[in-house]
C-alpha cells in the first residue's frame, strides 16, 4: 500500500452501514454553535453516492413541509457522528436525480427491508 | 538553527480539519538527512551545511565523490545539497537531521523542478487568448504580430514566444504545515508543490513574509 493510501485509510470511518441509492438513512450531524455542540438529524433518501474511500460523499433528499431539501454529506467527515440505515429501497438506478422532477406518489420508493429504527 | 531539508514528493491527498473542512495537502518525505560537511564564516567566508539524502550503492559513486564522503567519514549518499546557515557551528558532521526541525514552524517553502511540457505555443506557455476557431477567422493559436516594420524594425528582447515550457526550478512559497509525522519522516503541507510525484524537493522554513528563510 502506498503512503498516500495509508494516510487516506487512516481517516476512514468505521461503523458506516452498507447502503445504496434508494435507501433511507438517518444522518447524525454535529453542529457547532459557539462553544456548544449539538446533534442534528437529517433523514431522507440517498439519491447519490459519489467518490471512494476517504473522499466518498452521499446526497440525501427529503421533503420538508412539501419542499424538497437535499444535503450532501462527506461520509468520513469528523462532523458526521453516525449514519443509520432505516429502510432498503428498490430502485433501478444508481443516481436518483429524477426524483427532483417528480411529485407526490411518484417520489415514493418501494421499501424492501426495514431496520431497527425505534431509537432516534 | 538550520531550517532546511531535502525531501521527496510523495503525492497529494486531502485531510479533514477539526471544523470538518477538507484541506488539500501534499505529502512529502522529508529527510532524514545526514550532515556531510559544513562551511563556516572563518574558513570559507560563509556559513553553510551540506546535507545528504537517500541511499546509494557504493559502487555507483564516482571516485572523487567517494573521497569527499571518506574525508568526512559518512556513508555514500545519493543527493547532496548545500544550504546556507549562519549557525553552521551548531551541527556536527555525520549528524542526522529529520523533519522534527520544523516543529513550531508554521510555514515552509518548497523548491522543486516543474514537470516538463516540451515545446509549447504561446497560448499554453504565456496564456495568449488566440483567435476564433470558426467563421473564417484564419487566426487560431498563432502569436500574432511580434513588431512593426520601420519602427522599431526589430523584435524586442524577451518577447513572449513559443518555446520550451516547464522543467524549471520553481519555489512554492508560504505553504502552511498541516501535520508533521516524525516517526515516518512525513511532512504535510497545504496546497500543491512543483514537480511530479517522486521528485526530489528542497524544503525551507519560511520567514515572516512567507519567503525562503536561510
């Protein structure tokens, strides 16, 4: 393994579930306000996974009061506390950008498996 | 104190800082270097330290250079470079210096040989705009006029013309030190440095203006 690969692998996060586009995840993000720190939870559908290893990022989309909201997270960022897999979704694409154009029932993704999501 | 070392460019990657932001970094193998010889104000009129970096099989060393190593009683070394240092008296011949010399230093400058680009035109070499590709412009990537007929009736010296690009010694100044790994002799600096991966570079501590401090 090259030195650069070793450095990159040392910053990899452990305990990230194996999820794909179409799955619903819950991202626990650390938010710093002054010297206080709190956890903000963002739950939505993974519409894209990009990059590999230390550089990987995910785009999560949800509907907030009828408005589509998307957030891109760097999976290995120290600001990500944890990522929880909620549901597996059945989709035919790796990038679900088409969801941006859809409304209502058309945005619904068939759920395959449900994971233990009783705790918040 | 000496604040310069010979190193090797390993490559670039990115690191997270504590705010979660991504910093582009260049990883450098800095040292360890051996002090091969030194020059002092009394003997040579200036103070300097000659450092050596990298291993070499003794049979590959030319005899005159081997004599230089033998005189100073050090093992043969591949790369030799003299660094100006007013306090050369503080180090001894045969000493090993490593990247921990940059502990407490915030910024460094890195000198390396840029990648050679070969013979290039004015658009790539000097950033000329060139002309329009279509609509019969008949002027694409040519340099254009390089002077007038009756006056000045010559081409000025130093005019930007096509020619060899790259493969020159260049210094990237004021690079922030992100991390120092003394165990593996690695130095992480923010941003890019000249040259290809694996090239030999010279790393200098920076002064308060971000310039090479010797």
